C-alpha cells in the first residue's frame, strides 16, 4: 500500500525518528503503526514507544474519603473552561459524597442513586442543560480498607490527576508519597508479576532483535536483553521505579523501609484514553456564527 506524507509525519511525531526512516518503516510494515514502531526499535533507530493513550477530553478528577471508605472519580466536560466552573465542581462534590455513602460498583448503579429527589443521571443531564456542554460521569472506584491500613490521596494540578493508594503498616504520609510518585511517573503496572506474559514476550522479542542487529553474539545478546528488561520494568512497574524523592532506592524499597506493604493503587488522569476531535479556534467561532 502507498504510504502518505501524513502517516510519515504522524509516525515521526510518535517516535522522534527521521522522516526517511519513518517512511521505510511504514513501507516495510504495510502502514501498520505498531509494527512500524517495532521495526524502528529493532533497527536501533528509535527508542520511543507509541503513547498508550491520547489525552483529549476535559474535566476533573477528585478523591473523597470518610473513615475506611474512599472514592476516586472522573467527571468530563467538553472544555477546560467549563471544568473550572463552580457549578461543575459542585456537581462533582455531590456525586463524590453520594458514592461514599452508597455501596455501588458500576456506573449503571451509580447513575441510579438518588440525591435530593433526583438520580445522579438526572443531575448530570440538568448540569448539561444549565452549563451548555455535554457532561458525563466517566468512571469511579469505591475503595474500602481495613482499620489498620491507610489511604494515600494525592491530587495534582487542581484535579487533572488524582491518585489513591492503600498501604498497610505505614503512615498516611508514606502512602501519600507513593501516590505522588505515581502521579508524576504514571506507572502502567504495580509489580513485575502484573505485566501480561504476551506483552513481556513482545518486549523480549523486540529487545532480542535490537541486540542481534547491533551485531552481538547470541550469548551476549541474551545478557543484554536481560539487562534491558530490568530497565523496561523500571519504566512500567511502580514498585521497580526509582523513588521520586530518593532515586537511590526504588518504590518497593521505600515502602518496605517504612514498614509498609502496598495493597492497591488507582490513578486517574483527565481524558486518558479518550480520543477527541480537535477544532481550531477560528473554525469554532465561525461554526457558532453560522449557527446563530
């Protein structure tokens, strides 16, 4: 298939590789972006990986705790301007406090909860009508802990990122530090055993091809792959990452030295995984003029 200039440009933005190399990669893989990225990595041309998610939607995340129960949630709006609206923030507070006091696990159950005579779904619809933008309760996690555990709640950039951890045997300050680290470093998994075997095998294959293409003997290449897998784990696994406040130890060691054990961690970033069509400011204004 013929590779377009826009495809080459997109791959270049994703990987940082040169335009000619990107074209070669796409030609070699029939335009398959995932395979093209692997092709570049195997040739040692690019170390960059495809971003796991495109952040596009606006809104806020927040955390609510009461006793041994906590809720982390995300509510979306169409623009960042609306996300700063007091009515929007009040809606999030209403939903969060309602979820704290009601044992629900799914969005369907949450939307049926009643607050002052109206369901959460109806409150969201009312807010959409009042504010003038589509608003949605996108996701939430309701977490309960044992009395000996502690919550670590960290909210970054006014609610653009929220992280909620549960740690056993340590202080809430330690738990908050771990959540702060996760907010900054965005680990994909908690521990090495969480990495799916399929993903691990894929990474091992790419690293092996990369080492072999560097002209290394097989036995040397295997040792190189083992070392590079450790680096891979440090990139994607929370416990293996150098701790943000003291990079001489990893997060796992920091928790252990504090007498703790990580039970769970949830990280929400506004809009992650949502692909949103972008419109230029000029086009947006003209659209409003034409529709007025």
